[in-house]
C-alpha cells in the first residue's frame, strides 16, 4: 500500500522557458525583449508573492519590484543558467524581507486586509460561489501564515509551482535534505491546523 | 528473525522514513514491509490519512488572481526609468572623473614648470591619490554594476601616464629643463 502521490501541482505551466539568446538581447537593453521577458514571468512571480504575502496589492508591488530588480541586474546574470529559479530567488528574498518588515511594524490584524476581498467582491455574478472561494483563500492564507517564511516558500514552490527539489534548492539556498525536512514538518503543521479548524468551525 | 540494525531512514516511525514514503521512494521490499505495518499500526494509518488530507487541501487551493491588464506596461516603464537613472549616474560619475583629472593634470603641469621640486612632489602625491581613488571607484562600480565605462578606464590611464613621476609630464619637464640649461650654458 502506498501513500497518495504527493505532488498535485496546480496550474501546470505549459509555457516555454525563455531561451539564452533572447535573454542576451534583453541584457543589452532591447525593449521588445524586456517586455516579452516581463510578460512571460510576471504571473509566475506574482503567484509566488501572493502565496507568500497573502494580499493582492502587496503581492503586485512585490512582484513588480522583483521583475524590475531582475531586469536591471541582468548584466550580472549568467545567461546559460535557467532563468526561472533566478528570478524566483529575487522574488523570494524580497517577500521574506517584506514579511520581516511587517513583523517589525507589528500590526495586530495578522490576517491580512480586506483589500483582497474587495478585489473580488462586486465583480462576480455568483456571489455564493465567490464567497466560498474567498473562504478557501482565507483558509489557505490562515494556514500559510502559521508557517515560517522559509517553510511557506518551500510549500509554495513545491505544491503550486511544481518545482523539483533541485530547483527549490536554487531558489531558497537550502539543501535538498533541508527542503524535504521542512516540507514534511510543514505538512505536519498544516495537518494539525486543519484538525483545529474543523474542531472550531 | 533477529532484528537487523536499521539505518535511520529505515526506521518505520522516523522522519526520514516518512519522507521516503511520501516521495514514493520505497524499494519493493520496503513497500511490502510498510503495507504490513500499516495494517497493524493505528497511529501510522492516521498520520498517513492526515498527510493525504493536507495534500488534497493544498491541491484544491484556488489559483491566484490574474494580474491587471496594465501591469506589464507599468513594470516596463519602471525598468526604463531605473535604467535611465543608472545611465545618468554613470555619466555623471564619468564626467566628474574627467573633470577632476583635468584639473589635476593642469595643476601638476603648472607647478612643475614653476618649480621642479614642487612639481615632483605634487606628481608623487598625485600618483598615489589618483591611483588609490580611481582604483577604489572602479572596483566599487565593477562590483555594483559589473560594467567598466571605457572612457573612465581611458581617462584613468591617461592621467596616470601623464602625471606619475616617470610619466609624460615628468619626461617633458626634464627634457625642457635640460634644453634650457644647455641654452643658458651656451649663452
């Protein structure tokens, strides 16, 4: 008897990775290439920031910051290496910094602003479905917020970006065994949180 | 059957074992062992069920919202602005270096021609200061931006060639002074 296959990554990415020549053009400042680069990676970067930060506007800002930083630092990037881990690393560090700054500012409302909800409210023809969807978003946010930023990043990259361990290693700087260990403990934590939520729901 | 010494990753309740279970990395023998164990061990069954529930939960998470339509343009504009700023900054830095170097060269030339000893002293000082400050600046820029502005290197080399004690200015001064001495000697 086996356990269920672990990785059910949502949002399978069928896009082609950006090629080395194309990156070289962007490195030299070609406007069209830069635009294409941003277009190709913006949603992915945003998705990671959204999972890390839990709030749409802040995630948009963080994603934009990461993209700008990546492009303006292209000259220090080795074109032969895959681009995705590199830009996600920039995004990851940016998000972790933001979370640290957030904690320092110590807001009492730890759950995240209603801004995320406003974005969706009033746009949907089916309010009940939207409500349930928001509930799910909130539930996931609550669960993720109880993890440390590093654990949150590992979970995000593993489950929602479908990244192999080696790529996660490149993004986070953690060793593969550290990643596996964090992932396992994060799953355990989430399992407990889910039990609690069911008890108090 | 005697108990064999087990590696940590073969201990049934260890984290390392669980990680291998979840990653589907058990050997066929181990799978058999695991299957048999699950039939007997309630806590492992519950653990497996809980972890499976977690996977299900995480996989059913709704996708993040799509980015607004103007996001790409806004980002590209921000990039353009940042690059313009950088270019302006390096142009400014370069111009500053050229201006300072020109002042230095003129200063050294004038002092050499008025008093030889003063000129030599200034040249030594200029050599040290120029060398140190230019090298520091260029290293800092190299590290920060990984680019060398060609005219900055050129300027530094020209200044160095002109101003150091065995450089062009000194050579010119020596030649000029000795020709003056000869002229005086002949007079």
